[in-house]
């Protein structure tokens, strides 16, 4: 009986330690994307994307003469020194998730957990705090890079599920009126100052 209990406990410990959504063997995230033509982009394709690297960079901006922080989460499936580098071939993708911070945040304010919704089109700065700024995918197609925005005519959310030390994890679920969509999860590291 004791041997059986010991085997069960050891099995549970191995399962608990082996799982998780960190940046180890499972990468920085997985997404399923559907690109549909818009007035801005002519992309029409489906793409599954598995990120290798993720980096969060806070940027200080002034919008309508008011300060606002925008957190840029860059996720790539290629190794580059600069995570926001553009793809150079059709096997490379960059997904950028931009979130506005709360009123009063500074570049030193850490990103918080919570659900971020899209801000209303043509919104003033007071309506942008604590909202999704943009979610884009940059792909290489027909010899050039093309950027596609999932927020044009879109609805849905970006959730920051966990902020632990320098590690941020979350999920994206956006759908456009034209059928374009991005769904998936991610893990990224806060940029070192």
C-alpha cells in the first residue's frame, strides 16, 4: 500500500513539474490566424503560428496632449537580436499585441493582469486607457512583408492572465466582421531597463 501511494505521489509531482506554459520547450505561444481581405490589406490566408520568443516593452506616448503608456508585446517565430525585426522569408511571422495602460501609469509601471477590450474607433485618450491599442501580424508573402491588423472591424479581448517577476502570460481572442481572426496564448519577458 505504501509503495502504491509513493508511486502515485511521485507521478503527481512529475506531472506538476513537467507541465506549464513557460518559455521552456513549449515556446512563447501558439496562435491560429485567419487573414481576410480588408480595405488596408489584401491578405487572404490561414496560418498557424508558434512563437519562439516574446518581449514586452513599455512606451511613453502623448495622445491628445495627455500621457499614456503603451505596452508592446512582440512575439516571433525566428531568432533575432531585436524581437520586433520584420520577417525575411515566408516561414517567419511577427505578432505584435499593443495594450494601453491605466491613467497615471509610467514606463516603470509593470503590466497588470486583467482583460483588455478594444477601444472605440476614433476614441479620445480618456477612452483608450486600459484597452487594446492594436493586434497585428506581419508576414512575408510574395517577396515582401505585409502587416495585417486584427482590430479593424474587430471585437474580442486580450487577457493578461499572469505577471510573475519579468514573465507575462496571456491570451488573445479577436474576430473581425469580415471573418478574420486571431486566437491563442502567449508568454513574454519584460524588457530589461
